[in-house]
C-alpha cells in the first residue's frame, strides 16, 4: 500500500481515514477538495488536473477521495489500493448533518476559503442533501470500478461499518 484512495460518500470519514493512513504509513496526504476548490464562491482550480497528475506520478500518496470525474481514471489507474468506506445512510447522515451544522454555526473556512451558509442548506449541492441523494449512485459507481478489469490489480478493501474500519486501521 503506497498509492491509496480512500473512497466513499460525503460524511463517511474519508479525510479522517486518509490522514490516519498517511501518518501510519508515512505517506503524503492530499485533500482532494482543497486541491479542487481554488477560491471564493467555490471557484475551481484551473490547474487541478495538472496538480493531480503530478502528485499521482510520485511513488507514494493518500487521497481522501475516489476522484473528481476529470481525474478519476488517472487516480484509479495509478492507485494500488482503494479503502472503501461503504457505510449506510444511517451512519452517514448524522455525521454529515453534524459536520455541516458545526461548519455553518462556526462560519468555518473550508476549501478555497469558502464557508457553508444557512442559504447553502437549500441547495441540492449542499453536502447533506448531496450525500442523501447520491448515496446509492456513489456506492454503485465505486462497486463498478472495483470490479472493472481496467483497474486490476488494484486492491479494494471494503468496510461496511466504522468499527471494522477502525479495527483494520489499528492493525496497520
């Protein structure tokens, strides 16, 4: 395990798992959303693809994402391991709601200096609404990729519960 993607829906704990793996395995950690969003109003980074390609060409890394569409195949081709946090909505939704609520209340600056606002909660793109509506589609897409011969011999480690993922992480 030297080039790792931590995949799952928003709220699964991808960033937490990726940071922990990075520390345990002494590999560089890369936060996908911080690379993707470059400024206010959720502006995207015009050099995103080039930055990801440069990182992906290095011998070791951990990303907290299965990749935005424009870099997904690149990352899945270069990765040797996908850690899939395949949790139910019952696990995801309390986590994402709590995280977004705290970010909104605290006016916490996140990717590109952006802040989640109360009006954002009305948007279909809000993390909580997105996690609810895209849960099944994201699970299906990761499952398809995990079985896709293009990405062999990629090792996919799938966890259906946070407890199992934590036990596995402690064993690293």
